[in-house]
């Protein structure tokens, strides 16, 4: 392809309102065009990158038995009502509209329910199993904000796969096989080394899910990595021991300290002359929608993880108690809850970060008063059991190995859900076994954000000069630059394009009349892996000037060497 | 691919509510799944057919310089307001929804305005021209009814191309080149011989457009074909002379005949004892939204073509006059308008089918009265000019050649619009020429309905047993059937699959345990071009049993002959 034949061009500046690096670079280089916030068009170059990514994904999905199909964007209300997911309160990203006769329709943000509904037509017997189907589908999600370029769009391409298995064993084997296939995808895209399979919180149908998280400063997620095992957890579920807080001090006399309206741990610790780790944070929660309260306590430098709290307290739902509920239960205004004077009917859940504290601060359940120099046993009964109910933070420890977590900002590039039988039961999705009995189908769902992956690659594979595509996704493998418009040079450059193509190398040929510096800047911005210059000088030398995008070294090479470099 | 590994299956019956042949066949054979009226999912087999069609289209678009991109489904209001096409009164197929902040968004039913808006970013100089871009895009159209299967969906795939040219000459050359490219597409898909480039009415931005109409009984269109030249017209614009009506009779005395409340030409002709062709039909129209009326007259066996009437009367808008307007203008109730007693202020446009009538019937503009045995000159002034303001009908004549039209039911498979400068002017789409002057861009737009094409092929390429795909779109080239589950037969069939694949032939291998009759029925229903049977008998003979889908002949052939048949 000649650059002169492409309608796109490069830009020195990205649109001012575009804050994400991936969109800035991809717009400047002409890969994408911003239609509106979170909605982008893809140019011929952009499509080549997308198709390269899709092809890698497709090959790996086919290798594990996937069959490609394509579902529809338009969705029926009834399809999603079986699982309550039509409701905007349950799923807040629906775009909806109406047919002419007033029938409400939705635009697919997922296809789980739609796939199940369809497969009910085809799946009847155990002989029909397993079924693994996938699609590359444009999903529409009515996101509140869309500021991450193509990493989180209102319109984006996703590969979603669905597995139907006979029993738990087959299901588990496929699920594991899919994890491996996903890692092969990320390896082939050049980000395997920096992509971790993490434990993540589940959705409506499963307790846990797995995510594939790639190290990325622009990512919206944080993972906690165990250095020795490479086991990784999403922040929201990472089990954690707090970083140790060493105290070599004698027990001091218990004090009540007056302190009205102190906001935040830092101010409180300062006011009381204590390190933050010597304060505690007590939150009262109403459980399961009623007026019954529980108390959750963490060390002052941490926060309470409500999901963990729900698990240890065996409740379905926790909600911060209202000021009225707090007042009714403890007699104090909100902001003074603590383990001192806590009414007995409020069950106490204390994080293990508080177990070894000496002379700590806590609320007195008395308006305007905090307790200082509190000690377990002496001042308040020591709880029989401590829990992990904290949100993990930098410096925390993985409980099983005792290792300090390495914490990374990451972007989710894949997400897989192990539904087991839950979702089949909810949707009445069954088959007949050999004995003629109805059995629920074991289900899994497996997503890869294709356009998001392109965005993550743009974030990670780039430098101050522009994009640096991995070979597996680069829109072209070599950028051939002609310096000057002399017919002899043009002829030589055109000849090289043909030669390179005969080697099986795809070529973007800069035949423009731009100045050499602009052409080199374009080559860098576009991020094509190899650059070859044809000029009077190279023709005279009977060689080519070669530079890899990943290197600053420029060298004169023979045709033979060039062939090796380009086809390596 | 083994049929046992496909999740789909064949059905003896199509869903009862599915009335179109294409959807019935494609659903029964497992190519598509109906999500809701006008919305279908495509199975692995369906995708293969679609991709084959897309690839043919893609190659031909690339060959004329097209660059593939992909726009977004989500559309901004502002993009379409410049041409008034956001308005639901102007475009009645929009699906619309809202962002969380209340901003209205649309889902693309076309991309003309969106493409122009985008290209404004890239096109500035004459040096950037020409630009030819195209995409395969899922369009959403809120159709009132959707009963034609995948021939007219609410969600469908379209190839839409847009051309930006420097001047009229380049524009016209590309436009003609695109017509030729389209015909190459239809030829490669096996329907070139039955596809005609027709003159069609234009849209908002052009007087005429061209359509590509394929003969198809399930089609929604009718074309008028000139036998000798193969020139074709869509019904709504076909120029027409009425079939001659021979009259060998003397002028009879003029009569007024009482006849209240006669409805329809047939009843009127019978009542008056005249052939329908000897009656006339006079319609009064209010022009340009006002109270000024014109009268349009055609021979009784025809109807008035309002588009033609607008052209000959040089009006933008005609609307049938209301009973009140008729009464005010003529003094008569509605239903008695005619050329007798017509007030002079009502301009008369008479179709040329009425020019040579003798002793004809017409309204008297007198409630309850018709005039019989009317003759031009004698009873009413003969108009100075007669026009073609009729809707063409079977038996009519192409005026230029004098040939009787051949009339066909057809399906539109392509549609191209020659906007010239009109649309650029409306959207202020310009470039700077060599002299530094702003010039409007010459624009064209070129569509092919990809899923519709698949539907048309299913309609045309099928028989009572099922589909009969042309080789260029068939999902697989050969259907290999194993008769019996004997391991030796299975091994032999598997070997044949490998051999065929080594010939470059794609194989669908029926390894099921169905009965032979069912397998043959499946092979016919699926419409794979070649069928090869492996059985005890064929193994004994050292040959294969071959049948082409298009033939009833079954023959035993050697491997060598089979290779020739499959790769022909």
C-alpha cells in the first residue's frame, strides 16, 4: 500500500479533549477516528491491526474446538427477563429503543442469555455435547463515562465464547484449556509475560471469575501479585494481611479524649498523637436490608472490603448504617463508633490487622469522644476470632506465603466465568442424558475485548515517538521510505516493495513528497516494526538503510541481510 | 468439518410464522437462527456463506481502489441534522436511544453523513483526491414490517462505498467503473445473467439512482426491461406508452349519464357499456401544499404516477385534493372530475394514452354524472400537449424503441447514488484546488446488501429439496457421506476428506449415525455443490459414488475422476 493512496494522514497533535494515550496515539497516527466519546471508527490501518488481533484469537479458539457464529445486536426483552437482566437497575449499560409497534428492544451489551436461548433449539441430547461457540461481535454499552479511548468504549468489539459441557469434569477441563488458550493469545500478541490470570469477583451467576490482567499504567484495575508463585488477585478480592506494625511499648492508661467533628484518619491520628496504624476504623452496617447492625473494624490505614465482610458475616447484603440507625443502636451520633461501649447486640467483626495492636484508638460510641490507649482484654474483650475484611493495599502480605504483594496497575484483557450449573438452572437449560433424564448443562463464558486489546497494546507498545507494534499485530511489517521524488529513486523503492512482498512481507510504501524528517517521524508514529530507506546514497552504495522501530541504530545492509531482517 | 462437531442440525419443517422461502430454507438447513422478526443470527455455516460473499465484494471493491474501513453504529444527532435526516418524519427507520446524560443517539441505518463528517478531517487539498472508502457494516433499520427473511431485515450487513472525486469527469469515470465492478460481483456470485442495472428514483440528493435488480419471484420490486437493449427501469420511473387500443368506430353523440356512487373503473366501464380502455381517470391534485389544483388524466386501465406528474407540472409536491377542495374548485362532489366542464383555472395534464381515444368516458364535474362518447375537439378542446404521467403496467411499450416491455419481479441487490455536487453543497464538503480555491467534492454512494444477497441466492438457487449454492458462495465445496459406522468405512471416509483437502477442496464430512436417506436429504437441503458417498460398496469397487447437487445422476468414479470433478 502506498501512503499516497491512503485517505488518512498523520497529525502532530491529538484532539484536546482526548485524554487517553491510546486514543491520542491512534488518532494522531490515523488508525482511528473519534465519532463521539467512547465511539471510534477504524481506518484501513486500524482494521488491519484489529483483523490481526482477531485472527490470533480466532486461531486459538478454533484450536480448542470453538465454532464461530454471529449473533444479533437487537435483543428481545423476554430473552433477558428470565434472569432479571433486562432491568436497568440490574444492568445499567443497556441501550434500548422501540419497534414501530411499541415493542421495546435492546442493543446487546452481552450475549449470554441470547446464546442460551438459541442453543435450546439445537441442544437436546447428551450426544450434542460439548458445544463451544464464539463470535466477534460489536457490543454496545451505555457507559456513564468514556475517557479511556478504545480501552473502554460505548461501542466495541468483543470475542465472546460460550461452553456447554456434559458434566463437571468435562467442563473443568475445557475451562482450564481455555485459560491456556487465552495465554497463548496474549503470548502471541507479545504481552504474555506481563499478563496474569487473576482471581476476580464473580457476577450474577458465579462466586469467582478469572480475569486476564495486563500490566498497564492506564489500566483501571489493580492486581496483587505473589512474587514467588505469580498467583494474582484483583484488588477487590485479594486476601491480605496488613503490613506489620511494630510496637515496642508498655500499655498506657486508657483515656477518653474529646474531639468533635474530626474528619478522616490522618486528622484523627494527628490530633491524638498516634501513627495511623495505631488507630482503628469501625463501620456499622445494616444487614440484609433490615435494621439489625453489625460492626466491622479495620486498622486505621486500611478500609473495609464489603464483599469480604458479607462472606465472613454470612449475609447477602450489607449497607452502611444510616445516622438514624447508628443513633438508635449506640446512642451516639455517627462518627464515634468503636469497640468501646459497643452494645452487645451488635455483632463485631474485627480485621486481623487489629489483633496485635497495643494502646490503640477506637470510638467510644459516645458523641464527640474517642478512646485512646485501648488494649484488648484490659479495656475490651478480645474477640475470639479475627478476620480478613480489609481492602488490600500496597505493602500488604499474601497470607498463604507470607510474601509482600507486588501491586500493579493493570488493564483487563480477558474475563472468564465459570457458571457451573447456576445459570442453566436459572434459564432452564437442559439436555437428556443416556438414561433419558433431564440434566442441567455446565456452562462457561469467556470474553476477550478485541478493541480494548488494541488499546492496551497501543498504551504498552509505544514510546515518546509513537507506536511500536509487535510484529503479530502490526498493520504492515515494513515501512519503505523513498527520499526525494527522483524517478530513479521512486523506481528503486517500488522495486524494493515488490521484492519485499515476494518475501511474504507486507509493505507500507511512503511515496509522499514530505521532507525526510517528516517521513521518519511518520514511520515512528505509525509504529511499523521495520523501516527501510531508499535514497541516492543507498542506490550508490547498492545497499539499503535499515532501522528497527525498537532500536535507534541505523545500518546499511545488503539485500541479503535485509531479507533476513525482514523475515526473521 | 465434521457434521457431528457442528452444534446445528437440520429441520424437516421451518417455523410456522416464517413465510419467506429464503428464511425457511436457511433455518431448516441450520444457516441462520431467527432472533425476532427481521433479526437473524448466523451459524458457522451461515458465516462461511456470508464471508464468501463479502470476499467477492471486497476483492472487486479493492480492485477499483476501495479502502476498507469500519464506521460506528452509534450516531450523533448533529451529524444528521445538517441534512435534516435526523428527523423521524424525513427518515422513518431510525432506532434511537439516550446516553446517561440524556443526549440522544441514533443507530446507523446509513453512513453517508457520518462518512462525510469524518472525511472532512482528512480531505483538504486536491492532492488528497480521489478517495474511495467502503465498509461491511451492520445496519439497523426500524422497518415497520419484516417478513422477507434475510432479504429485508431490521439488522443486516451492507457493503457501502463512498467516492470523493475531483471533478465531474473523474466522478463519472469512477461511477461507471463501479457499475462494472458490481456486475463482476454478481457474475461471480452466479446471478449476473439475471441482474439488471436499472434506472430508479433518486433519494434526497439526486434525481435518479441506479439499482441492480435480480430476477426473483420473492422480490419486492418490478422492473421493465427493453428486450432488444436490455435497458431496464424500475416500475416507479419506467417511461411508458400504453398498449394500443384499437377503435374502429364513428363518433357517437355526446351523452351525460347519471351514475351515482360507482366505485372503480371496472364497475364504471360495465355500467356504461364501454371497455376499460375507453374510460378515463381524472384526479385533482393540490400543488405545493396550497389550494391551487391541477388535473391529471390517464386512460382508465392505468394509474397516475405522481412523480412523473410532478416533473411535467414542475411542482415540488402534489397531494390528492380533498373533497372540500374538489367541491370548491369544480362545484361537484369528489368522484365526478373529468375533462368536461373543467374550470379553466385548473391546468390539465393528460396522459398520452388518452390522445387517440374516440367516444370515451370522462367525468362531468357534476355530481352523479359521467360523460359518454366524448371526443376531443368536438366536445372538449384537444390539449396542445399530451404527457407520460402513467404508472407503467404489463403490456406497455418502451417509448424510444416501441418495444413491449418484459416485466419481471425482482429483488434489489445493489443501489448506487450519483450525488454530483448536491450533497457536498448541503454538507459544505470542500477541498482546495491548485489555485487555492474552495471546491465542492463530487460524491457518490454505492451499496450492496450482503445478507440480502445471501437471501436472494437462497431464493433463486434452491429447488424442492433445498439449497443449491453456487460454488463461489457454498460454505463447503463437497459433502462427504459415510454410509454405516463400520470403522473401515469411517477410516476410508476420513482418508477421502484428507485427500480432498489436499486438492484444496473444503469438506463437510457427514460422520453421523443417521440413516442414508436422511444423510442424502441433509446433503440436498444444505446445498453443497458436490456429494461423495463412501460405503462398503464403494470400497469394494475401489471407487467413489459421486453426485452433483445440480443433477440427479449418480455415478461411480475413480479417485482421478473425482479430483477432476471437485476441482473443476
